[in-house]
C-alpha cells in the first residue's frame, strides 16, 4: 500500500491540505489527512474536494461571461438600449466590477422604472462599494414594491445598510421583522453582528448559534455553500463575552 501511494501520497496530502485551508471543513479531516497519509488524503478528496467541484462552475462560466461582456460593451455603442445596459450591469455584477455595474443600472433606472430588479442590483453594487446611503434608498424602494423580494434578502440587506449608517432603531426594527420568517444565514449573521455592535451579546450569541445549528440537518451540498457563514458565525461567537446584555 505504501508503494502504491508513494510519492503520489505526498502530492495528494499537499492538495488536500491546500483545499482544507481554503474551505475549512470539519477539523477531524485534518487529522485524517495527516495521520492517514496518501490514503487519508484520497478519502478526503473523495468526500470533500469532488463535491466542491459543483461550486466551481462559476469559474468556468466566467470565461463565457467575459466574452459576453466584451460583446455588449461594443454593442451599446450602436444600440444603447435599456435591455443591453441591464444585461451588461448583471454581468459586471457577477464579475465583481461593481462600479461599472452601478453605472449601467444608473442608465437603466428612470422615473418611470416600475421593476424592483434594477434598484436591487444597483443596491448590491453600492453595498460592495461601501456606499450605504444610496444602497439603503434603493432597497427601501425594492422592499416597498415587494417585501419578500429575493426570498427576503432585500429586506435583510436593508437592515444591514441601515445599521451601517448608524440608524440603529430603524435597523433593529427591520431585522426583527424580517428574521421572523427569513432563514437566510446572511440575514441572521448580519443581525447577530448588529446586536453585538449595539452591546447585546446574549442575543447576538443566540443568532450565531442558530446559524451553526443548521449544520445538523443540512444536506452536504448545502453545508458546503453555507460554510462561509458558519465560519463567520464561529468567529463572532469567539469574540462575544459570555455575559448578559448591558441594560440601558
């Protein structure tokens, strides 16, 4: 068995450790990789790396996305239609070109715009750029049009932007309302971080633990997608004191 895996076992271990550091699965896998040698690394790759391939599809889609971006950048010179700008804005957003995305949605939106989508997309770009005031204004319009837009993510992000602007009472009311029905880990984490920031550690801990409790019942593919929020919730718990909330 040693002869079968050497020297490839060392390579498998190296690949497995790199993946472990980047994706941070359950800690016991690190011991499987280190103690199990090449065989343990192979087991890890089968159990954790192969299923993660599905999460990399966006990387492969990036090539066709950039090709489409170049086409639309040329097309809007002769045909600066709302449809072309909206599609280009979506592609820029997916490609993390947030300033360009916002510029496109600025051209899409007019006083006659009745769809919530361009306002929502422009708000996402503004949030990534750290420009929370216009993001809050756009999200307010979106939530007014459709309170449950994007599975209530818009409402949760409105609470997040209000918190970033220091409008704590409005943020608290918005978070309290949306978390009554929303189970999005992003919204729950943002609420927990907000509670921690306004000196309510017990409630913040409760919401962070609620995120981590999902791991017990989630299927594997969802655990992999939710892993960034699990890490953030864990990190928040480590920063929170085990004390009761400060009384006002």
